[in-house]
């Protein structure tokens, strides 16, 4: 879904939907903002209007009508009645990986270049047990990071202990 409220808004759509009892996720990062003359650290969405809601369209329609700045995301080339969906396995995998890492690094579509994809690995043990993917390959990076992505939407590089990495 899309949340068209400003990033520095006091109440975002994720807060409204969570309060209504829906399962909602948006990748967040911390940012220092000046509010009322004071500098404060706040959690803000990585991609300003990106919001994932685990609910059917019929159950979400009343919220879209109630909150005018909440909209569905649509796939280019498909019909207007078919909002964008993410496979449940991909979403659960992404949320699990991001929530079990202290400092995930997020990448928007197009920010990861083919040269940044390292070798293919499998994680054996730890919190990311049985994850497969490619390592992030950036010059000067000391920690090993696995790229976990939701195709065409967002990618995250999560920290992995070297002893759990097995080349594929």
C-alpha cells in the first residue's frame, strides 16, 4: 500500500492500521529531525510511501475510504482492481531477517548493481538458518552481509556471522 502522509507527520498510516488491529509492516530507519527547535531521533520509513498490510482487499477497503492518504499500490500493466501483492513466504522471510538484525541496510530498486552481488551462499545455524542468497560485495566492508529482497520493491543487507556461511 501507499501512505501519502509526510515523513515527519506525527501519526503515520502504520500507526492507524496497527491501532485498528491489522498486521502491518514497513521498513524503518532512524533519522535525526528538528521538531519544535529541538533535535530528536525518530523512526521513519525507509521508503516514504511503502507499507505492507497482511489483509484481504475487502477488509482493507473501509480503511482506504476512511483515510484519504492511504492508497493501494498497483502493478504497471495490470487492472485497477488488482492491487500489488507480495508472496507470503517472501514477506515473512524479509521481516524475519530484518527484525533479527540490529542494523539492516536498505536498498531501493535500482540501487544494487550487479557488481555488488557477491557469491551465492547458504546460512547454516543462527537466526537466519537455511536462508540462501548472495553476499553483499562492497569494497572496504568488514562485516559479511546477506542480501534479502522482495523483488522489485526493496532489498536489505543483514549482518551474518562468518562461521554460519556455507558457499553453494
